[in-house]
């Protein structure tokens, strides 16, 4: 009797364990959220995330914030206030790191760290996974320049661009163009003016990593000559831009004008390769230096555009780490970065090369060592977006003249003094 009771108890316990096990077994996959700031790679990243998620039993949600939808910074602040911070999110440099450093996980020991030279570091420790290597100068339609008899080698300073722009403007009908330059300066496109164009003031013509201009401006010291020459450059771009695109255009209209042959120059970087390819553009193109100075400069701006960081309060840190490691170390990750997203990988051991002409131009400038820094991110996002962006916008729309532009920029740096 006791033996029968014991057997019954064992059977009941086994049944209980089986039922309990069955109840846990169907538990859903891990959920992972990534917030990033490059809308141009949204579809490619979502496709890769779905593929990776399926293979790793992880539901990956990609949130892309940028372009004309505003910056990622404000969205992250809203997410934080709502208690809904992503597991992985993008930062663009030092000031953004400082803003979120209490939430960012140190990743110095991750496998991908030894495969890149441009990881985001702070006080000797690694915190950011470089998304890619990117660059920009002034993208130009080489076929149109040849038709106009303009040598791209002459596009190294303000005078060279002024002559070229004037000649092209007089050939609009012959070339079939609407404007010489495709440039955007709407408030929503402040990342073109107060981020990328602004960097010409900060880094053009300086040795890579030289922060002399940055440090002076952060201290409220303005080089009047350099700023005046820079203002001439901004004025030149605005003068020869399509006014509708300049003042109200979005990313697609700006890039589209160049891709469809309606503008000879484009103020964007190699991240536009997928968009240009999608427009079936067949003309030859490359980058020339910015003409923000009277003296000749011989380089374009090249760096990692942003970095993925892991939220150290995430419940899915292991999955987040694996997602990033696989991006940098697997054939699938390489295919996504190079072939699908059209990016220049920031990691060694990847033999694939992007086929976009602008990416190839960035690689050529880089291989020649003719590169200038990205220094705009030493200034806060609020300073760039809330203070500088409206100044550029007012200049573009004709609400202020060049003298007032210089005055407002000067006052902005003095008031921003730390």
C-alpha cells in the first residue's frame, strides 16, 4: 500500500513538473528595441533585424528617427520620461554621450572592439559601436562639369566654386538644370546646415583631430576672418540653390534634385548612395572639398557618423551584445552594411566593398589621407538645433543678410561660452 502510494506521488510530481515545463516552454522570444538616427537605412536595417531576429529567437523593433522627422535626441528624452528607453540607441558624439552616460554600458571587452579604430571611447573605455564610416564634401555631377568645361580640381576654395557656380548658372537651359546646388536649410533639415555645413567652420583645412577652432569657439573666442569667409561660403550655396528646396525642401527632394540631374551639386554625404541608386542615376559623380575658405583645401570630412550604445538598464543586454557583435563579425552583417545599406564598414575583415560612387569617392579620399575631422558634435544638440539652425534658416529665407548672419553667429558663440 505504501509502495503504491509512493508510486502515485512520484507520478503526480512528474505530471506537475511536465505541466509546469509545458507552461514555460511556449514563452515568446526576447524583445529588443533599437532606436537609430539614419532614416536612409531604415528599410535595410529592418530587413536585417528581422532576419537576425528569426535566427536568434528575438523580436527586434527598429525605430528610425531623423531626416525631416526631427532628431533622435528629443525622442529619446520622451522615451526616458515615459519609462520606455530602447535597449540599443544611437549617439552622435561626446555631448550626446555625456547626456546619457548614466545609462550607457561599457563594452570594452566585446569581440568587435579589436576590429575597428573608430569606436567611441571616453576616458580610455569603449562605449559606442561605430555604425559606419561616412564622409561628405560637395557631391558633383562629373558629366555636367565636363560639359561645362569645369575641372573638378579647381573646386578647392571659395573663388573656385564662385567661378564654377556662376558659369553653370548661365548654362541652366543648356544643361537642363533647375539650380546649380541642391541645398536644404529648413528648420527640419538643420542637420544639413547646423551640423554638416557648420563643420566647415570648425574643421576645414585643419589637421585631423585639430580642435583649435572648436576650443576657441567653446570659449567664446571668434576668429572674425574665418567666420567671414565661412559666411561667404554659406551665402554662395544659398544664392545658387533652388529656393523651394532650400527653404521648404525635405531630404528626398534635396537628394532627388541631384539624382535626377536637376542640380549639379549636392550638399550631402555618401549615405545618399542608396537613394541615388534608387533613382537610377547613371552619371559619374564624386566629392570635392568644401569651399569655405579663401585658401585652397584638399580633403573632405570623414568619420564615424554615429554609434550604437547599449542601455545598461536593459533586461536584454545579452541579446543586445550579440546583435552588435553579429553585425560586425558575420557574413550576414557585412552583407547588410555594405550591399543592402550601402555603407562603408568600420570593421576589419570585411572584403565586400560598397558599389555606390560617392562611397567609393570617400574611400579614395581616405586612402590618400586627405580627410578633415567631424567636430560639430563637440557642441550640444540644443546649441546646434535650437540656436544655430534658426540662424541659417533666417539667412536662407532672406529674413537676415550676411552681416546679420555673422553677428548672430558671433553672439551665439559668446553666449554659449562655458
